[in-house]
C-alpha cells in the first residue's frame, strides 16, 4: 500500500527499514512538540533537556547522580545543569539529607515546561487517533512497546532511566 504525503509524494512502506522509520517518526513527532513548546514561550528548551528533567521529577538529584544516570562525566552533567539553571529550568539547593551536597531540582518554569510537553504529547496523540483511527494508534503503541520489551529496554522507560543515544 502506498502512502501519500500532504505534498503528494508517494512512499511504499515496504521500502522503509523499520528501525529507521521508527526513529524518523520519533524525530518528527518530537520536532512537532518542540514547535508547540516554542509557541508557549519555551523556545529555548531542547529535546535533550528532557533526559535531565525526567531524573528531577520526583525529588531532584545531585549532579553526581545525574552523571551516573545519564552515563556522562560529572563535568558534563555539571555543565548541563549550569545551562539549565541559566535558562531558569532548574536550581541547586542544599540537600536536606546531606548539608554538604547540593540537590538539583526543577523550578516552576521547569515544572511548567514538563506539564506543557505532556499536554502537547497528548494532543498529538489525539490528532493521530483522529487521522489514523484509535485502533491503529493503539496497535502501533502495542507493537513498539513489545519491541522495547523484546530488546529488554522497557524497564528504562518505566523507571525513567532512559539515556540519550550515544
């Protein structure tokens, strides 16, 4: 079955490699959400910031713990935190459990962008259901979740331990 784009181009899905197709669809949807975030005043947020935000949602984290969770050096994590801090998404506070340590937490702006991203992802999903049907979207979600489980990476998604690609 040939699929037609809004520009009238035809693509045969059989000619597309599934691994690349799923990657490009993810990029395309992420780009759509980034654009929607920009329209709400979050034009400075980057896709990669989400990997840090996911680690801070519950109770924050130390820079060392962030570095370990993201698989980067402490220097790289510290630089990323300083950048997010300068943009107003995170702050460093004294850790109540260890007064020597500093805990990185989301600011109100950080919580706001996370909420906005969740709203936009839900809106995009509703739009996909309207265009392609709820059953097809559910089937796509099920297939992709099964692939994650088959690759034994579903635990990372459930536990908010997804790392940026290397």
